[in-house]
């Protein structure tokens, strides 16, 4: 089994990388989501 030989540090690093990726994705996607929401809201009001 390779999971036993792999150090715990590597797993922690992978977890940190995943969280950082998720945060970056959220930051990149947030403006688009907000823009679409605002556009739909303004269209609904008109």
C-alpha cells in the first residue's frame, strides 16, 4: 500500500492546496455570479 508509506505532511499539503484552489475558484466565480444576479434583478424590476 502506498498510502501507508506516504507521510502525513503530504496529505496535509494536498488538503491545503485543495482549499486554496477552492478559494481562488470562488474569488474568480463570485463577480460573474453577482453580475448575472444583478442583471436578472434589474431586468425583473423593469
